[in-house]
C-alpha cells in the first residue's frame, strides 16, 4: 500500500513537471504527456480507493 502511494505521488509530480515544461517552452508535447499521465494516475487512484472501500464494506 505504501508503494502504491509513492507511485501515485511520483506520477503526479511527473505530470506537474511536464506542465511546468509546457509553461516554460510552449511545446504541446509536454502538455499532451502531462494530461496522459494525469488521466491514468487519477484512474489508478480511483481504482485503488474503490478497492479500499470494498475491503471496508466486507
């Protein structure tokens, strides 16, 4: 569980750095990469919390 939290945190950091690169350079590839990383990170986090909630229900 601790590993998964660190992975989520690092992926959010990668997305933030990518958006900072986009703000600095204006290149669309950084924004596109940031959105992809952010989207999949949030989907994984939602799945993780769904499993935690399901565990508590049982």
